[in-house]
C-alpha cells in the first residue's frame, strides 16, 4: 500500500462548457487567460477546465459568463485538470465523464433557447412539461406472452 | 439557498441551472473531490477504498453487490443532506461505463422516501420543451426560497 498525498488540496475545479455559434473554446480560453488571477486553466474541445481557490474560480467564471450568459454552462469536477488518473492522454479514448457531457451537449441548444425565452416572458405563462410516469406498468398482453413462452 | 440533489448526479445541465438560480447542487463531483483531496492510502482512480462499501451498508444490505454499496457511500450522504431534488427520468447516461442501474434505482427510491420537494422531468427534445424544462426548474427552485 502506498501513501496518497493529494495535489492542490483545498482548491476547486469547474468545467466551463461553451455551446455557441459565436464563441469557440479557444476564444474563451484567451479571454480567461487575460482576466485570470492565479488559477489553472486548461482548454478542452468543449470549453475549459479551471482550477484554483473557489472565490477566484467563481469570479473568473462570472466574468466569462457575461460573454454569452445563455450559452455558457458550468459544472463541478472532482479531479484536477490533466490529472493522470482521469486525463485521456494517459489512457486513450475518451474519459468516462466525457460521454455524459457529449450526450448533454446535444440538449444544450434547447436549454439555451429556454434561458433566453424565460428572460422575455414570465414563467407563470409557460405550461409545465408533462410529468413522466413514475413506473411503467407491464402490459397485460406482454405478460401473457411471457407466461406462454415459459410453457413447455 | 437550498441544497438540491441532482439526478443524474453528473448532469451538466442540472448542475448549471441549480447554481444559476442561486442554490447549491449536490453532484457526484463534490463527493469525488472530497476523496481525491483527502490524504490517505492510494486507491486509484477514484480514491474509493475498501472502507466505502462498509459505509454503504447504511443504505444497502450486506448481500447487495459491493459496487452498489461503494456508490451509495458517495450518494447516500448527499441524499441525507439534500433539501430538494431534481430527477431526470430518461437519463440513459447514468447507466454505462461509470453507472450502475441498481444504484440508480436505489437513489430514486431514497429520494422519494425522504419526502423532500422533488421535480421529475425528462430531457427536452425540442425548443418548446426546452422552454418548459427551464421554466419548470426555475419555478421549482423559486418555490424553495433563498435563491436569486
């Protein structure tokens, strides 16, 4: 067993995902480098990974968000940018968490549209989405088919 | 400012919207960060040690696979801590290389059992559904109070 000594304890890492027709991740990265104060910034294909003291990271993200508030999304990350345990450079292929971001990136244009719309019209005028059913009931004909399939 | 458990716990959309409207999202990254930033015994890649399945016994019985119990040691404390929850039901991304269907069922069950305000949704599939999705989340979070 080996002792584990964490790198940069007490810091936070956040992903900044950009889904925009006018801003690219590299433009966002350049802007972040211009205004950052002592934080670590890594450019990725979908945006940035930013690590540093929580206050510094949040302040930087707030400034970046002003570029396109409805098209920049933020989430927490557990690992440091480029952590060898997670970084795909050390593994080959996408890291596991990328698939979730990839899936949600396809939904982001609808969310961006929603954020823009909600600013111009009160949400009380917007109907609630249809509530998904709690559990899907087994169709009786399907059940009958299963029962019959088990007969010799 | 309320602590809102999000499911899928890795969701970018939910994490962003909850924080955007002034509340604290409880996501898996927070639990992982806690472990990755704590000194101890090396247990790559997620710093999940053999202690975690033992902690998971609080939420899942001993005959339940250790993978479920290990995961519950991350999600269980967050479910206990949460004051509200937002659940996306058709989140296929929660099951796959890093997910576990049985854990997901247990998480949804525990959230329902806890009786905190809960919003059930599906991912939007059009722009109009996107508007309804964002409006539903904003309405829900405003109802919790303390947001912005």
